[in-house]
C-alpha cells in the first residue's frame, strides 16, 4: 500500500482509508486514461497491472475480490 499511496501523491492524488467507517477517501490521482467516472478499484487495478507489474490471477468466489500475483 505504501507504493500505491506514494504513486497517488506523485500524480496529484491522495489515498486515505477510513478504517473506522470502512471506506476509501481522498482525491483520485490525475491519470489521463481516467477521464470519465472512476472508482478506487479502477485506480488500484491500473496501478497493480501497469505500474507495479502484477498479473491478474483469479477472482475469489463468490465474488469478493481479485487476486493478483507478481513473478
């Protein structure tokens, strides 16, 4: 998460997780690819696949998230 938070700041955003209310807050990073409605899931997936070089592995069923791996 530290790498993701740093990357957000480098792109004029800030990731804040409100643990007490179990929700994500902050400002989205300014990434050209996201010029329409986005969510934190989109941003995190983009970061994992295109910045941190992870690969999609599978979904957790019933759907409760996705698993990404790094070789």
